[in-house]
C-alpha cells in the first residue's frame, strides 16, 4: 500500500481507486484467485486419477468391480453436480470422523447419531477442537478438493472409458497375437494410444472444471465469490475508510471478465496441444494439417 | 400425522399453497420426499420455459453466426462466447446484482429481482447460447447435396429454410441438444444458491434437500431422494426427446436412422 493512502478521506479520483484496490481485504481477494488456481492444479490430476480408476473398473472382467465403475460413471449423468458437491462435503467429513471414532474410541457406548446431532468422541474430531484456524481452513479446502476430484473423476472416467473403446481393436488383437498378457496389452498398447482419443473430451472437461470453481463458495471456502460479495456490499463511513454504495454488480462483472479471459487462454493453449498431437495422425484433422503445408 | 396429510400440506408448498411453516424437527421420510418433490416444480418450471424460449433464440443465434453479414456474425459469436465462456453461477450473481441496482432506477425492474423472472432470463440466455452453438455446428454440416436438391426443386429463400435446411439442422443437432436439455434441468438447481432469494422459503428441490441436510446434519437421506427425482426427470427428458428424434428421422430408411444415444456425453 502506497504511503499516500494513510488518509483516504483526502483522496479522490484515480489515487482513491488505487488505494481502495490495495486495502488488506482486496489483497485477500487477490490471494483467493490463487486459491482457485491451486484448486485447479490439485483437482485436475486427482480427477484424472479417479477417472482412470473408474474407467479401468468399468471395463474390468470382475463383475462387482465392473458394476462399481459403471455405477460411478452412470450416477453423475442423471444428477446435478451441485447436489454432489453439497452431499460429499458433509458425507466425507462425517465418514472421516466416524472412521477415526471407530479407531480411537472403541469403548464409546453412545450412538453417533443422536437426533439431529452427529456426535463423535473429542479425540476423533476433525480437525481437533483446539486446532489453529489455518488447520480448519486447510481441512475445509482438502474436503473441497476431494469432492471436486470425486465428481470430476466420474466425468473423466466417462471420457477415458470412451477413449479406451476408441482404440482400434486390431491393435489389441495384434498384441495378443504377439503373446502379451492382458495386463501387458493394457499398459503397453491401450493406455499409450488412448490419450489422442481422450484429449478432446479432457479439454472440454478442463473448461467445465474452470467454470465449476466458483462453486467452492458453496462449500464454505473463502473464494473469489465470497470476497466479491463481501467487498462489493454497501459500506458506510462508520466501518471503513472507503465508503461506497452497492458495488457488487461491478465486482461480479470483474469476475465474469476474469473467467472469460481464463477460458479464452485455455482454449488457445488446448488448441495448440491438440494441433501438436494430431500432427502426423491418420485422422481427418491430421490430413488437413498435411494438406495445409 | 399420516403421509396423505403431509402430501396435502406440503405437496404444493414450493408455490405457496398449503402449510406455511416448514417442519422443524422429527422429520419423517415422507416429509422429505414430499417437500423435495414439491420443490421439483420450480426446476421443471425453469427448465421447460427456458428450453422452449431458448430454442427460438438459439435458432436465431445459429443463423446469425453463420450469416455473411459481419456485424451480425460478430454479435452472435460474442453472445455465444460470453455465455459459454463464463460460469453460470457467476452469471446468476451478476444478473441478480444488476437487476438489484436497476431496481433503484425504475420500479419496472422489481419483478426481475425475483427468481421466477430474473433467473429465468439468465437460464434462457444461457441455454440459447449453448444450443445456438450446437445448432450452428449442425447447420455447418447440413449435406450440400440436400441443398442442391432443394435448389433443383425450385425451393428458395424462406421456403427452402423452412422445409429443408431447418429440419435437417434439427435432425443433426438433436442428440447434442438432448444432452443440453438434461444439463439445463440440472443447472436449474443453482438458482436459489446464487443470490436470488427463496421468498417465504419457496425454493426448488435442492433448496429443500439442503434445508433438510442442514437441519438433520444427515446428508444420506435428502440427497439420495433428490438424486432419485432427478434421475427420473432425466429419463423423462430423454424419453420425450427420443420421441421427437423419431419424428425428425421418420423419412429416413430404417438402417441409416441416427440412433438416439441413450448415453449422452456428460459435458456441455
């Protein structure tokens, strides 16, 4: 914060705006953009891992595993994702506490669900009652990440499942003819080849993931939506040095532009990657590239 | 209190008919099923109206994007980009606060801050953008032979569009459009979590489901009920769209009919 910001009431115009946009709370808003990016950075690989597991399970020859995989993929198709977000955050929290309760307090004799309360022994609480504020926040964030990974893992599983089936079957038959075991065929032939088929779906998924990040707000994280509501609301001179009317519409306009820019940049980058990958492939797009040269 | 009484009390609670107070404790399974089901009325209301109204704008936007007039084309492309490139959640917030500040300018905007109109407008524009892109893609892939045949038969202008281009476009776009419709119904659950207030606790299905989950601190009952309702709704949408699909493809020989995909892609 610049030194001339010490007495905001004397400021006007651009310098007022500059000082206003560098207050502590605004800095928190800028950091929360980092939270969103961090969420994306952790969730994307995690969801891919869940998706890979789901897709592998869905094409397993062991029936219960196959049902599990297919069920996982199928359920998200019919139900709004936001319902999953709201569900998993509570359900995961209760599951963790219940599991810790079973381990840590084996001789606890009261029921866990007492009417409308969920009671576990104090040692099993997550995070512990005396934990610092940042532990609570990190725990909340980890729950959110896990929730995102589970929900988007199902989306990714669908994409990867399709990609695995798109790999030309003769490839697999050839592998078999060469005497590869099913495991070898899977890892050496199927998995390396499926990515080209999966990429359009996965890049679509990335876009959807970006557009789902504001839902963090519903999971109780102090993300950009939280701060935009907080900072944009009307402020009187009593509570702040920078009184202003209801500016929430401007804050959300800024968020809208932020997301549009983010999507646009992703689009350009993904197009480039796709161009790289189709180079030399025996597909329509690959042929078009060859003709263009 | 029997389940029939609960249905009488809460069956239409979401539109303000019946018991005013929501149950506060000792929730029965019946209460949860009935109230969440009553909330579903709003999801169907938003989804159906936005879909029907959005359909026409989507056709216009698709034609606009394919138009040779530069300004029209740019405008349509931007419209699609803005609504497809930003989160629906942020669009709801933005629209709500926009209507809120317009309200102080003129009382005409009063109803816009209520969900039944304000959120409907956002959903209408949003689905128009998504379907517009789908229709645009289909329009680009209308077989040239069809259009040449139309020319040969003397079709031109509006008649050609009405009789040849438009039905073919719809036929090609229909599977993807079905998917969009499913997602639109899912998107309606965001309405009451994004600024638009649920006046007198008249909310949608998710609103009531999260009400129960908050009160009982037990997510394992209300959310599966909600999931059941939505799976049912999704199946109905697929069924209805499948009927239309059959109608659109009725002139084609049996073998070349585009089979309706009952495994819609998950992403919009």
